[in-house]
C-alpha cells in the first residue's frame, strides 16, 4: 500500500469546451513540480555529502595507516642494523 502512495496521482480526463482538445492533469503528492524537484535536490545533496564524508574519513584513515607503516618500517630497519652491527663486531 505504501508503494501506491508514492506513485503520482492522475485526475480524470477533462474535455476542453471550445477547442475540442483533451487535457490530462497529473499531481505529485508534494504539490508542485518545484516542490518535488526541491525534495529530490535535497535528498541528492544529502547523499552526496554523505559520500564525501565517507571519502574524507577514508582518506584520513589511509594517512594514519601509512604513517604507522612508515614508523614500523623505520623500527625494523633500525633493529636489523643494530643486530647486524652486533654480529659483525668481534667479541672481547
């Protein structure tokens, strides 16, 4: 039943009196076309800002992860350099 409420409502045909032309009128549930377009625009803007927010958060997480990986790589290099120095040094 909710899906039927979302569909546009069509009024019955009206016969124009002097020109002999049929006329069909359709009304959107929100009233005018401008109101319907405004609602769609707001919904699209909210979705766009949501996607933009997710992208910004993802970019921040990528930057944090790359900094952590860089720090870990430096620690590993320092560890390997220290161990190799200890192994090459003669015993006293």
